[in-house]
C-alpha cells in the first residue's frame, strides 16, 4: 500500500475506529451442527461482499465451505485469479481443502450473461450433498451490484431447494440483501444509519421479508477482510480502493431466507 492510500484510510476511519472498536460480530440462531456453504460467482466476491459473515462464522466452525462458480476469466486471467482466491479465502478462515472452484463451461464470468438455474443446480448439488450442507449463503435477486452472474446464483439456489428429492434433508438458504445505493456506499456509517433509522428492509416488493441474520465486522475483522482483498493482486485497480472505503459490505451483511421457487 502506498503512503497516500494509507493516509486516506487512517483519516477516513478514525471515527469508525472509535465507534466500532468494541463492536464484534454477533452470531445467533445458529446451531453447532450447521454446515455452511458460501456460493459465489467470481474470485473476490468472498471479500468484497461477504467479509463480515465469513469473519463471524469461521472462528466458530470448521464446517464452513466455499464454492466459487467461475474463475473470473472474463479478461483471460482466470488462472492467475485461482490462487488469489485460495489465499483470500484462507485469510477469511476457509482453508484450501474446504474451498472449491467449479469453472463450468456454461457458467463463465461474463457480465452480459445470465446463468441457467438448472445448470447451476446440476453443477453445485454434488458439493451441497457431498458436504452435507445445511445452510447455503449466496446473493439475492439483485446480486448487490446487479451483475447477472451474481443474481443467477439466487435463482439457482431457489431451483436447488425446489429440486432436492424429498427423502434428502433440504438445506436452508439465505440471500445477502442488496442495500439501497445510499446505504451501500456509506461505508461504516451504514451500520449506525441502519440501526438508528430502523430501515424497513422489506421495502422492496421482491424481497422476502425482514432480515433474518445480521453480521457486523469490528475493526479487526475489517482489517482482515482488507488483507483478504489484498490477495487479489490482479484486481487492485484504483476504484477498488474507493470501494474499500465506501462500501457498507465491508462492515455489515444482512441476510434473508430464500424459499424454493415454485416449479
Ligand atoms: C460474453 O458473452 C457474450 C454474449 O453474451 C459474448 O459475445 C462474449 O464473447 C462473452 N465474453 C467472454 C469473455 O466470454
Ligand atoms: C415495511 O414495508 C412493507 C412493504 O412495503 C410493509 O408491508 C410493512 O408494513 C413495512 N413495515 C414497517 C415496520 O413499516
């Protein structure tokens, strides 16, 4: 990291340091027998969007797995990004033996392509059943950034929930709530904003009710997420530094349960 960047971070976050020093992640409603699978679309989703959740879960369970669908080959550097993903996940608490990469030919990194939910289901089910996953964590119907690969996973998971045979235990699934723009880019301020304003999180007609899980990062988890992000060397263009400063997803994740699609 260069000097000016460091200065920006220190100045920008001094109040956050004070506010959040004693605020850690809270974990409630989750039993010890849970086996979690984080389902992401591209390398770096794990640290850009899911840091607070991974940091809350990973110290408490060895049953936390990650499945990344594509190797992020849009610019042709997917192979470079694979080890970056492994390092980032390891820092966030998921070692290589619990992190999987699909790289299916019909599920490739492309912001013009929606992925077929049936293909997603077919390709991911062996990982879900094989690891006896009880809770799937993925994007919601807006995918935080409206990337079609992101929100395709939401529809893929809906499809999975509906298609798992009834004699097998159907996992629960949660979607990461896409916040409104003002919240999305208010950085650490989003945490008090959301609490103080008691934002009505079901304002969106398509959302499925109130958040059922919330994970909040303290300053140490924020720094670890930042360290994970730093593993994605091939991706650290200037606007990512802005994201780091202004994104609320570096601080808090709100989740809502996904229900099976009627097919
Ligand atoms: C992305 O998809 C479009 C069509 O939807 C295709 O024309 C383009 O070649 C794809 N890009 C890559 C890098 O695969
Ligand atoms: C939140 O919004 C939903 C849908 O717009 C509405 O049905 C619900 O009553 C609101 N809840 C509160 C607490 O305002």
